[in-house]
C-alpha cells in the first residue's frame, strides 16, 4: 500500500523485495490473537490499524521497532524503537 501510494519507493516489484528480504534472514511473524488484542486494547497507541498491529507485534515479540512515525516514537510504553529518520 505504501508503494502504491508513493510513500515508499522500491527498485523492484514488492514480491521480489519480499523474497529477497527472506533470503537475507528477515523473519515474518504471524498475527496472533494476542497481537490483535494488544493492538486494539493499547491505550494511547497512535496510528492506523496496520501501525497498531506492527507495534503490538514488536511488543509481543520483544523486537526492536524501526519507524519514522513520531507518534509511535513518542508513545510512552516499554518498547525498543529505532528512529528510521536517523
């Protein structure tokens, strides 16, 4: 969706980028019930549904979240974040 809207540029089709990412060792995480519930119940979590699911996934998996979304970067919760703008 970000590629189609012009907010993200890729030098290749999305499906090719996805396959290449997996070959580099990037892991996919399934959206579980726990993640869905946390995304819905998290008070003050900004963003649209996709942002909420991505953020909740990082919390549940204790993963570092890479984002340029200032609202998520400022959200006061125990979550390791890396500012993608740096």
